[in-house]
């Protein structure tokens, strides 16, 4: 008999009528012959109300008590949903996180799932019950109640679907699927039928509010198809699966994170290990940093810029202050009026001209790009907050995201084509007691790379667009691009990597750009290599980048450029040190490598 997990978010159980509607959906599925497990969130804004209550008592309440408090929201919902099912004549039983054996670690408010025992759920299902499980909560080894972090009910649902081997995991919510961008920010956004785990992971971590990032990591690890759909209608929503909607479209979605902050640590001595000290201090406070740009050192010092969510700025600065003397940096600056605009697409890595198309769109809209980072499936630009809406519209339009790609496939087509050859899941290779543990799939080297750096680039619209269009016209494939602050003088520096054989041609273009826009200098370097750590959920496991830096620092290997995504952490290093780096990292990550 097939089993489905149905998750109802806060808005879908916000009042008694909605609770009854959710109950009817579950009963209907049961009548259709499925075994049904429901996962529910706290009613409406209940979690926020509880947070406010705690805030009224004071700041910085004990984390354990916060989780004790917040978990009650879900406990109210599961009981009411089970009652509603009873009142409609079916059998149901509600269970807390502890009662479904949802074991987590003890990091309150950010707990990670270790294991789930399925016997009790299976037994209750066998007895004909709809099992109504509380989302968002678990218990640690000492039976303390823990919570998984805001939005964590999604992760509960996908985790249950994974361990129960469910046929489907339906996420009922107040939107009818995943859109090319947030339709509240951009009305022309289009609902997509299919989006890949990788794309969704990036979009989720960029604040596409639809799903909790960690739930997608889970789904990818275990190959759980997720169906995001509206609780208020019966229309099909969006399937989140291994495949993308199109195999040609370079960009599948755009996102804008409005409230970001840029932090620059100035004058960091350009010796191995310095950035590591800074990042590990920040990681200790569990702040996830993004858009890391390290300017190639001049006169023995480098500036390191990165972004953090605006709300984490205070903690980040405190972390930097705690190590700045040890690091020997000269100071730091920040800007909390910035937003990040990103485009995401699984097919991007195979095409040229994607970055320049984005930069051109921004420049045509009069938007200045303050920082750029790229990864294999994402390009992000940091812009002034006041220009963020215009920036999002411009890139959405540039990639024609409002139109269904001509080769788009529906989930039914994709599933039919999958045939018997199942999508590769990692499930068998995972340890059963560490479901959410870091999972690395490989460490690899890309040799024969070269880097081009332009210093003293005027910080005004259009330069990045010009440069990468010309590079593209010259038929050169650019891999990593970073742009960041170049000291305090309002200038930026841009670095990018190309294949070693393309260095001369790239330098020619860079020199032309230099004379056209008047920048300080152009430097080319060959003999560099890129080392890549690949896995799942690398950004939510903030320590991956830290461990990588640590290891390289111990081996006295300087990191020239770095980029991070959900799928990879890449560092550009001296090619002569590449083998040493590979060996070191294989040792460091031995436990997490599959
Ligand atoms: N109730 C929790 C929250 O509001 C968990 C969830 O809704 O997923 O964050
Ligand atoms: Mg919620």
C-alpha cells in the first residue's frame, strides 16, 4: 500500500475551518487507498506570538527554554488536527517529536536530525490511523525538547518521507508552487512545474521562502520527490526532483535577498591562515557567510569582503573584533543597505555568456554592481538596497523567465522517461544514525587554470558587462568571477579564472578594458589550480569552508579565490601545491566522504 506524507504549514492550519479542510484532504487520500502521515506546523503566526512572549520577559532567554516554548505551537496543532479527523469519522492519532522518536543533536533552535524510529508510526498506520506528527521538533539524548529552526516542519516532513520510504511528500502551503521569483516582489513571475533539488537548494538559501533549505538537502540525499501545492485548491503545484524543467535554459530562477550586509576586513596580512581565523570566529557563532571575496593581496595585505544576513551583522562584527588583533588586520567596514540579486540554473555551467547577460541587464537598468560571486549554478550580485527591485526585474526579464522554456517537460514526462533506471540516491550509503550529517561526494582538482585580476576598477554600472561580453565574444569560457572592494577608495577589483591556454587572449581583452575604463592595473597569473569539495548542503554546514581553510592554512597554502554554493566549495590555489591540498583535504573530510 502506498504511503504519502502531507505537510500543512502554519497558514494551512491557521483556524478551525482550515484545520478541518486539512483533515478532509488527509481523509480523502486515505479513502483513495494511501497510508497517510500528516506533519503540521504551529497555527498561523503562533510561533511568532510565542517568540514575542519570550521577548517580553527579556532578551537572550535560555535556548533550552525557548525550544520548550516554541515546540508547544505544533503540539496545539497536532491535537486539533487529530480531533478534526475524528469528528469527520476517521481514525487519527497525534504524536510529538519525541513520540515519533525524532532524535536530534542538542543545538537548541538549530538542532539537526540524527535518527527517526518508524516502528510506532508503522504500527499506528497498520491499525488504520492517520498519523499526525508535530513538525519542527525533536528530542536530544537527554530527552530535552529541541527545535529544528524556523520553517523546520518541512524538514520533519521530508525526513519522515525518507525514512518511511513514502511514495510522495506533499507540502501544502499558501502558495500554489515554486515560482521563477517571488511573485509578491515581481507579479510577472511564473510558476514552474518542475525544479531540481540543486536549483531549489540555491533558491531556498537565497530566501525563496517556499521551503526550508534543509528539507531539500534531505530530499536530495534520499531521492524524495516533493510536491509543493496549495492547500486551498486542488491544482497541481511544483515538483522538486532531481531533474530541471528544461535542459537548455541557462537560468531557472532569480532571487533577491533584500536585507543583507556587506562586511570588509581591511589589511589582512596575506599569509596562509589569516582568513581562516576570521571565518572560524564567525562560524563559531553559527553565522552563515556568503559572497566571500578576497582581493588578491597588494603590498602584502588583502581585504576580505563577504556578506551576511543583516540581522547577523552585530554577531559578525563581534566575532571579527574578537580576533582582529590576533589576525593583525587594520580594521573593518560594513554597509547594511545592500541587497543580493542572484540567478540560479542547473544548465548554467555548460553555457557561455550567462554572466555577461546578467551584468548587461543590470547595467541597462542603471544598477551598479558592488560585488560579484559565481558558482557552478549561481551568479550573485550585490547592489544598493534602493535599486534591488529594479535589479530583480531586469534580470528576470533578461532571462525571459516569465516564459515557459520551449523544451520544458512536465513531471509526468520526466517520470516516464526515467523508466526503470531509478534516480541515483545516496540512501544506502548513509549512516542511519546521522541522517542530517554532512555528506560529501568528492574532492577534485581542476588543473591548468589561470587568473586575471583587474585592480582599481571604477565602481560604476556597465564595466562588468563590457568586460565579460568581450571575453565571451573572444570565445573564452570564464569559470569563477569575483568582484569586491579594493580598499576604501570606492574602487573595486575583479578577478576571474579561465583555462591556462586562454590566458593571453583574456589579458588582451582585460588590457583593452583597462584602457577604455581607466583602471589601475591588470595582472595575469598562470599555474593555478582549483580544488573542489562537493557534497550536499555545504552552505548550511558552515564548517565545511572553515575546515577547508584550516587544512590549507596548516599546509601553508594560500587561497587566492574562493566560492561556495550549496553543492561545492571551491578554492583557487597555486598549482604546485595542488597535490598537497588534495591529500590534506581527503584526510580532513575522510569521515564525511561517501
Ligand atoms: N512553526 C515553526 C515556524 O514558524 C515551524 C514551521 O512552521 O515550519 O518556524
Ligand atoms: Mg511555517
